[in-house]
């Protein structure tokens, strides 16, 4: 399969699979999806910053949205939801009769998402705004947010696959992971963030290939970097890959790369400064300030704790990030053979021979960012969600480490282990593997929820 046409293959696979998942996955059956829905609605009303009230953080939204959530999850707060039971899609559509009634508002707690910047919800907010303009009800707004999020992820990821001069197969194997596909067909801001990451990486490879950043590529990369870091500050180290031209044969200056990096980091810092008052913690004994003091006074223990977690739970988290589980609540386990196929896909990436040997220093940077990002993610989770001095990091999930997977795939691809004569076969295996993973995800969700 020609690398230049991978974006077409991607669209042919993910568009129908994503649309099916939008329909057959019950509302709010993605991690924190109803919290993302509340935040997206808030952004659609041009409210960029939420508010704290009565020990909770969120904002005023229509009562109809909370009734919709209670009807599907049995509760309107994150820590009281009950497992979703299978129901016919016709029963879901029955909720279309619930009018939005935007004038009847109530304060809702969506502490899990109110800290995310408005840039994390631009597609979903646009979809909701269109549904509101058309007179749609609460459920119509929800599905409009899902479809708009899917369309944005499709467009941005396809652009990444088209713009990347090489390493396309490494990006593709991430773009069609079951977990990523599942997130694309939801209201979650993770879909937009992962797509922005893939586009950022593609532009970095393009800058490396050309030996310089063009004005347009630099601007787009800066915007993608802002979306990435403002969505999740832990992924800030990935911005260092913008230094790509500095390691190429032509070796241009550091000016433009530094500006791209600063744009993302400063935007992240500015948003954290603006939203710090909205930090509400529901874990007993948790206090980020005290936790930071504990870490600074127990550096060796903290380093041991993080390393022990990586060694003990790393394989499980890797499988989970690849697509071991979808759905929430409860988490649905995909077939074990599919995980083996996904691992085979990663193994096939370097044999596709679609990536040159990067400069040793840049390849080292790419590889080092993998453990750095993992430890930064774990460190921030420990600071934010665990009791002071706690002996574990129980909130870490596979989806938190999905942005590390493209780095891993590109690192493998950079070694070019394959023989050119076998490259077409490796590409075919990889494409079939990815398509099968998408089909398996749809079939699994269909069998569990029996929508029709």
C-alpha cells in the first residue's frame, strides 16, 4: 500500500467504524463522557472559565442535560454512576423528546473536566452550537457533539497522515487503535488531543525532512502544541520534538523551534494560572501542595514508587492503552487475540521501511521522551489524586499513556529493521491488522449493548 494514500485508507476504515460507534455506544459510556458533555456545552455558550461553588467546580447548564445523564447513568455526579445496561437504540431515541430548555439552568458539578481549557472542546462546542441553533433537544446536542468530535479527529488525523513525509505507518497504527477509535466516537477531549498530537508529530517529521520550519507549518504546529499541552500539561515534554530541523543535515537555527515550544508551554502555564481556583479534590487526604512537600523531602521513595509502578503495572497498562478495555462503566475487555494482533502491528512498523534513519541525537531524543513522559504523567497523577504520602498510584489508566505510543512507534520505525523486498508484505499485514482491530471494536460493542 502506497504511503501517500494511507490517509485515504484511514478515512475508509475509521469513518464508517466511527459512525457506527457513535450510534451503538450508549450515551456517556466513555470515561467521564457526561462530564466532557457538560464542559463542552459550557464552552458552546462562550463560557471559557467555570466556577467553584459549595465544594464543587463546574457551572450552570440546562436542567435537561442533568436529567439526560440521570436517565442513562442513574446519577448526576461522577462518583455515583451505575453500570449501563443494554437497551435498544429505539429506546435511546425516545429521549429526543426531552427539550433543551436552555433558560432553565442548574449548577452542575463537573470537576473532572472544568479544568480543561476551552481549546479542548472546540469541535464538540461547535456541534452543540449547531444543534442548539437548529432547535435540537438535549440528546440531539449530545450526538451533535459526538459527530463533530469524530469529524475533527478524522480531519486532523488524515491531515497528519498526508503531511508526514515518512513514518506514516507508525502514526497510522496509533490512529486506529481500538481505544483511540472509541474515543474519537465520543465527546471526550482525548480524541481532539490525540489527533493534535499526531498532527504535531507529522509536522515535526516534515520539518526534519525539509531542514526548516515553513511559516505555515510552524503556525499549525504551534496551535497543535497548544491544544496538546493545555489539554494535558503532562505531555509538555513532547514539544521538544519541534527541534527536528536542528538535527537534520541542513541544521537550521533554534529560533522557530523554541517559539513553537514556548507557545505551548506558556499557554499551558497561563491556563493553569487562570483555572487553579477550580481545583476540587474528591480523594480523602489529597492535597497537591502537601504532596509536593512530601515528594521534595522523600525523593528516593518517590523515585522508587514511580519505578516500582512502571515495572509492576507497565505491561498491563500498555495492553490497556493498546485497546485492552473500552467502555465505562463497566470496562469491556476486548478479545486477547486482538491484543496480540495489535502488538504484531507494532512489530511490523519498522519492517515497512517508510522512515529513514534519523540523526542519532534526534533518535535519542525521541526514545528518551518515552520514559520522561511516562514519569511526568505518573508524577502529576500522584500529586493530584493520591493521598499525601500514599504508597501507590491507583488512578493511572491506559488511556493516560496513549500519547506515549506514537513515540514508541516512531522510535521503532526509526531503526528500519526491515528488508525493502519484504516491505510491501509488512505494510499489507499492518493494514489488515488495523482494519481487523476496528471491526473487532465495533463487533464487541454491538454484542455487548445489542442496540438493534
